[in-house]
C-alpha cells in the first residue's frame, strides 16, 4: 500500500492445464524493478485473457465489458491488521497467531475500533467489510465459533497477554498511572456477580453497574484492565493493584500515580516505601484542614510558581488553576441561587402539604449540597434561613487551589516534575473516554456472564492499545495540522478516510465464470496516512 509509481499489466500463465492471468503492478525501488500481484483471473480462455491484456495495454475497455458486483471497506482494516502484526500484538495474544481463535480475536479487536457494535453485528459485516478475510478467517463467520468461543480462549490468556504488555512498556522504577471508572448496565444481569449498585460516575441512578480499573504507562499506553464489582470503592483497589504490579509483572520498584483520595492514610501506611513511591492529590477536605491547622498558607498558592511544603516526610506541592477557580466560583453561585430560590418559595408557601417546611427545606439543601452555606433558624413551619457568608468567603478563597503530594526525594524528581506526572493521569481519563463513549463504545454490554463481560472490557482495552499506537505513528500528521477550529485531522476523520479505500469484486459478462478482486487506488492523502501506519 506504500506510494509507488504504478505500471499495471496482465501476465498470462499457460504452464498449467488451464490458463490464468495475473494482474500485476510494476514499480521501481532504486535501481530495481519490483512486481506486485493485484489480482488473479481464473476461468477464462486464452483468447479472453488476451483480449483483457490488450485492453490494459492501451485499448479502452467499455463499461459494458465488466461489472462491479460489490464494494467493501478494506483500507482501515488493512492498516489496523498490518499495525497489529508490526507491533507484535498478534504474538502477544498467542505464540502461534495463525490459530483460528487468534485470528478471530484480532478481528474482534479491529472491529471494536472501526465499527464498535455487538459481536453478532460484527460477525455479519462480511457483506460490507473485508475485515475477516484480512485477518485470515476465510470461512463463513459464525458468531458462536468466531466470537464467543474465541472470547473464551482470549479471556484465558488475559493475564499472560498483560504480562507481555507490561514487560514491553513498563520497567523497574517507572511511573505507573492508575484510575478506575464505572459503567452502568441496562437490562437483567441475574447471572452476574459483578453487576451491583454503587457510586455512578455516569450519573445514572437506579442502574446497576460494573467498575473498571486501568493501568497505563506514563505515556498513556494501556497495560492492564480489570473488571470489579459495581459497589467497589476506589481506595480498596490500590493495595491489590500495587501487589499485582510487583508480583505478577515483576516491578520491584514503582512510582504509583493515583487520583485524588485514592491513596488513603491507611493504604499509605501499609506500603513498603522503599519499593513503592506515591504521587497523588489531597482531597478538598484535607486541604481545608491543613489550612486551618496552618500547615499551609493560602498566600503560597500561586498561578505560575509551585510552592513546596514538607509535612511528615511528604512533599506538598501547592498549585492554583485560575480557570478551575472561575468555574468553581460560578458553579457555587449558581447552586446557591437555585437553593435560595426554592427555599424562599417554600417559606412563602401558605398551603398545607404532606411534609413540614422544615423537612422540605432539608430536602432542597441535600439536593444541592449547600448545607454548609445555609444557617437555619426556627423549627417546624416557623423556619427561616440566612447565608453563612463567612463560610462562603472561606470556600471562595481556595477555589482553584489543589495540593499534589509525593514521598519521592528531591534528587529523583522536582516539584514541577511531580505536578506534571500527576497531570498525566489525564491520559487515563482520555482512555476511559474513548473506551466508554467517543470511539470504542463499551456500552451497551450485551454479555450476561461475568467472564464474557470481563473479556469484552479486555477487547476494548486492546482496541485502545491499537488506537494508542496508531496515534503515535500519526504524530507527524497531527503536528503539522492546525489548532482549534482550524484543525483538520482527527482520529475519526483518518479512520473514515481509510475506510474509503475499497476492495471491489469484478465480473466480466464475456466470461461469466471469470471473477476478480481489485483494490481501489489510494489517493495521495490516503497513501501518506498508510505510509505512516504501515512500515
């Protein structure tokens, strides 16, 4: 698929009982002439082959002399498959990648990236995509054999595959990014022990969910995924994940980077601090506590410079984001205004209701989480309120302020490096965004058993692994692109551009038994993209 100056011709082979033609492309690489076979024409007589040969040599072939019977997506599937082979993901899945379940697994990984949807829809995509043939599945695709059975084999290999990814992208003493998210479920999951009610990051109350944890390298490359029960709390997963990094993946020394509040005081005390260093952030509650205890001062928070304070062998890096400060101020003002509006309406209401004014006011305050800013006076129906202006002022003073902490020595990492490393957790958030919504669409989860649910999440992670590598190779394209509204190239745009490279089935009315396949010639833009992706 690389860019080449083309010279197409038909070679007629007569050394066998039945003659056949090879549609070939000749091109020059340096001083050498190379040949590439594009298609093979069988079932034609020698006269018919010579007529086609003459047409290619200069005589025009009329449109009535051939029929395009089908046109299917080829370019995106070809690019993804070639990249999987190039980065060795096929061999990471299994040492013998030619086995049918491995080929089927690769097709599901690529299919998740290009088409998303259910496994059933993917098994029926042969009418519009050459994906399965490119992956080496030439038989008619059966969803039970090529999807579900392959998923079962792939799930058995998950731990071994993740070990290989860890050995490739992680090393002793390296920073490891870790975060978790939730994914809500729809329908009945009676056979699943994972489906449970819990804190929904999707803001979907009344839905059972699963919790998904993801380990990434500092560059954002996904290494390992785990599906946990929907009621699992962030902090309860940390120690087990660190043990997994050390025991399963052989990382004796690591820098564990986790989100705010993930590493609790209890967790931190149980760590072996000679082998595990931590980078995380303090909760807003803890920041306010340290300010009240005068461990840190508000005057130290600066928009440009990072102040550093030492507290019980922990380095506290004090930062301030003016954009976040503005957002937090506006959100609090809006919630206070909405709370006051509803409280004023309740207090002014003269109509008797099922609940007293005191109960209704309590519901409003809980609804908007503004209790610390409201001072209630009176009881029952004889109740009023005032704003706690002192608390509002104190809260506004720390808008946009955050504290990153670590136990890494100054010799190993500066305060700026600690803050930048913590901010790299955004790469895990980007991974979750791609897996959950923008590209890979893990939802809806059609599988009902726990092993299949886990494998489905694993396939989504491997698809993002492929996507991550594609973005790395496309950096020259993205770096020369515009910014903001002027930006032209997005990952979705590139995938759609590649999908327009088609493989077409051609028939010749003069020889009804003769059929051939022709790949459409890539445009200059498609050639450049393919050259970046396919080495």
